[in-house]
C-alpha cells in the first residue's frame, strides 16, 4: 500500500512540475514579445523563485536547489546542442 501511495505522489509531483513549466514558458514568451532580453527575464525569474523558496522553506533548501542546478549546468543538461534528439 505504501508503495502505491509513493507512486501516486511521484505522478502528482511530476504533473505539478509540468504545469509549472507550461506556465513559465507562457510567461517567458510574453516577456520576449514585450522585448525583454533573456538575461533580464532569467535574473528576475531566478531571483523571485529563490526569494519565495527561502521564505517558504528556508535558506538551506534554496542552497540545496542551487547546488543541484549547478551540477546539472556543469553536466550540460541545459545545453540543447548536447542533447540527443
């Protein structure tokens, strides 16, 4: 029974993540249409997200996220040219 609940939790979390990505992509497109440079939008998005994360869960949680993102960046996960399609 615990395994099934865990599987459901994973599916719910992934659905929430996909909804968040979709919302963010819409906001990004709106910013591009308004002529806002990508580096300005990225700075605003990351800063806002970190402020909210620190407020909700504390600095340690935000630092852990930044470390995971740094590792993913170094690994090339965000470089589309390195992805195999």
